[in-house]
């Protein structure tokens, strides 16, 4: 029997969302996965790393899903939840059921499942569920007494046979049948759990008692209380009855339920402690709701104005680089003079530009969404269609429907799936004006002139660097000669001056660009953070050689860069590994770095720091790159012999 892992239990929803290829196709990114499981996408990435580290998910879980241990854990969780369901319990208010645990209602008013129209609808729904998952839960009820002969089903699992209860559909037969078609087509696993809400009228009072106990015994914030009242209302209890049975006034119940009309950010603020500066008080929340009730009436738009807004927003997403609602869309030069454009400017809905003189739309005229209009779709009448923020496919469907509403049969014909706009000044920006052509030509000439100047400047810098590099080499040769025979002069006076300045000879030019005295104090500092140039190093060397020669002392040779410690070298490997492999946690990168260095020292029979090997940052880069190259020789980066053993086990 599999022992449940607490991390797996806490994240069962994430494991289910990644358990099958169909589920993973519905959540191709962390953002979509977070939306599917109701998590915060900023924290879900850390959760996935933790599940990978625990051996429950493969290194690339969005593509590869669960490890064998993760699958065993999920099966054990499903068995535990199924056993709870058999005893009349639900998991977070829902049942996790197999498709064959659910039976259709023979008394369903809809009986047409075989006509061409019904089949087309079912095929479209099947494709949507395979792609996006089941977005609306089914509703089921326990089997009636006359259904007891079909009350259970026996299924075979890797752990043996399991007897599960069956349920009758109350709502969602089209979705249930669509999943059945997907199972037949191999696009949905037969054992993949389907979330269903259990409808049990006998449990209504029990549910009321449970919620009431939660409301009366716990110290709840206003939003928690509001959600409790809302749950009781969904069970069919009116505000007056809720108030009477719980000891509140009907106005208190109604006011709290209204808090759920606040946006999500304000609701979250109401849950914060009172001493938190972001806390939203009940009084302030009421004022916000009152202001919302007194908001201005929606702006009435003509069909042409309404369609122009829809198409501008669509084009900003779909027809501009890195599509975004706030992007500028190219329009015809006379766009702002059309009646619908003039009114939308007066209303502060759209902003039209003069001829663009900078950026990607240079020489053109553009339009963009104004910042003064609120977010959402109900600020105008008729409301804007939904679908703008739901992906390219949803936006294209939205545009087609909007065009059909306004234009009837006059909507522009589309070539395959290529979107066509109906607003004339959006559909055809026309030829660039003469002024625009002149601006483009002037910009081109300016870029060419700048490129030539940059090229000449780079050549001059390269020539200057070459001269200074040669000068530095000549002075290094002088340094060698000076070490053998320092020039004679008045060395006592030079030494005395240097000592009086607390900068005793010999001086030394360091690779960092600093000149240092014998006591370690700085003779000449650097004023730049970047690496010193050849010119600066050459001048420093000239100063040092001249000063030391005048003092009759030898100039020390430049020190070699100090080798890092073993710990520092391991840290460097770990940092590079984390950069090359973003899927690694900090601890995993550190373990990998230690393993790589240990293997290298053993394979070469050397000790860390031994002459003849590069122990610098460049050496760390070479080690990690060689390791990754060797790991990529097998498809998964694992030892090939292990994979062969796995294949033999499967064959057996």
C-alpha cells in the first residue's frame, strides 16, 4: 500500500492537472496552469520546483508530467477520495469521479444525440474540452432506490480491483458525452478524474448547520462572512431566514453579500489585519459600493462607433508586434476626420496621432486606446464583446461575431483564418503621404550617416588601442632590463620624497588599473568601474618604471590573479549551472557543482589548485559545459543503462 506524501496531498490539484497528455495540453504554461487550479502564478513556479525536488514531477513537468512515484501518489489520493465519496463525503465540495461512474438521466428532456447538428455540437465541445479541460463541473445525485442494480461499478487498477459508487447526472450531459467521445478517440484517459458537484436535497439542512457553525464559532473577516451568507443563499435560504436563524438583521446579511460585488483586489484588502495600511474597512467598502451604484450610465454608441472600438482593440492585440491592448495601430491619414472617429475622440475613447516621426510606425498615422476609459466591457452600450483577453482564437471568434452583429451579410469575406477588418480607415491605411516618405528618407540618411561616424570612431579607437598596446609591450621590455640594471641618479632623494608622502618605493602597477606603494597605499586610483584600457595600463606602467628607476629600486613583476578557494570555485560552478539549467533549485545547483568538481578531480587524479589546470571562472564554465554536453548524449540526460533496464522491466 502506498504511503501518502503530504506534499502530494496538498498539491493533488496540480498533480491531476499534469497527470495526462490531454490535461497538460490544456495547461501549456505556468499562467494557464495557475488559472486551471486556482493558484497564484507567481507562487506556482516555486511549488512545481518543490514537487520536482520531491520526485513527484519530472524536470519539465509542463511537457512530461509526473514521475512513476507521482502517479502512484495520485492514484492513492484518488482511491482515498473515492472511498470518502462512497461514505457520502466530498472533497472540497466536489466528487472526483471516473467517466464510467456517471450514468445519464433517462428522464432528461434532451434526447437528440444522433442528428447531424447534435453531432457537430458534440464534436466542437469535445475538441474544446480536450484543449482547455472541463471548465464547468458536472452536477450529479446519488442513485435512486430503483437504480440500485447499477449503484456500483468494479474497476481494475494497478493495486487490484476497486468497487466504486455510481451517480446519476443532474446537469452536464453534453459535457459528459463529449468526454466519452474523447475517451473513445484516445484523447482522454478513462481513469482521469472528472470533478462533479453532488446534489443531495436531504443534505440541505446539514449543509446549513455546517456553514452556520462556521459563521458563529469562528472570528471571520467580512469577506469570509459574506461568502458564508452567499453559500446559504445558493442553498435556497432567503436573507430574512438566514438572519433569523443566525441572529443577524436582514440588512446585515444583504450588506455583506454585496461586498462580493467589489473587485478581487478590494475583497483581498478586506481580509487584511486592521493595522495593515492596505486594509479596507467596512465603512470604506460601503462607500465604494455606493460610488459603484452611482456610476455614470454607459455611453451609447452607434454601430459604426462600436465596431470601430472592437476592431481597434482587436488589431492592437493581433496586428502589432508583441500584441498588447495599448499598442498603436496604423490607420489611414484621414482616419481622425471620419464621423465615428471624431466622436470617439471627443468621448476620450480613442487617441489619434499626428504623423509619427519616431519608432516603428515612422511616417504613418496611428490610433490607440485612451487611458481615460475604464477597464471592462460595460462602460458603453451595447457592451463590448468578451474574448479580447482570452487568446488569439477567442479574439478571432469575437471579431467575427461582432462584424456579423453590425454588418449582417456585409461582413468582409475571410481568407481561411486571416482576420479582415471592416472599418475602412483600419482595413486600408493607404499609401504613405509625401511628408511620410520624406521623413522616412531623412531617417534613413541620418542612420547611414550615424553608421559611418560610428565606423570611423571605432576604427580610430582600435588604432589608438593598438598604439598604446605596443607602447605597453615596449615598456614591459624596459622593465625587464631595469630589473637587471636600475639606472643611476639621485635615488636617496627620490626615496625620501616617496617616504615623506607615505607612499614608499617600490611602486607597482596592478592589473586593476591602480598604482600601489610598497605599504599597500594607493598612489593613483581609478575613476571608472569598467575594465582598464590598454592606454591606462601602459601609462601606469610608464609611471611605475620611471619612479622606481629614479629611486634605484627594482620594479616588482605584476602579481598573478589570486586563485579562488575550492568553495569559491564550487560556488562559481553552481551559479553557471543555475544559469544554464533554470529548472534547478539553488540546492540542486550546489549539489551538481560539488558532484562535477569531485568527478573532475577523481578522473584526472589531481588536487584542487594544482598547476597546469585552470581554476578561474573560465575553468568553471568549461567544466559545466562539458558536463551538460555529456548529459545530452541520452534523450533524458539519465544513464543509458538505466533506461535499458527500465525497457526490460516494461517488456517483462
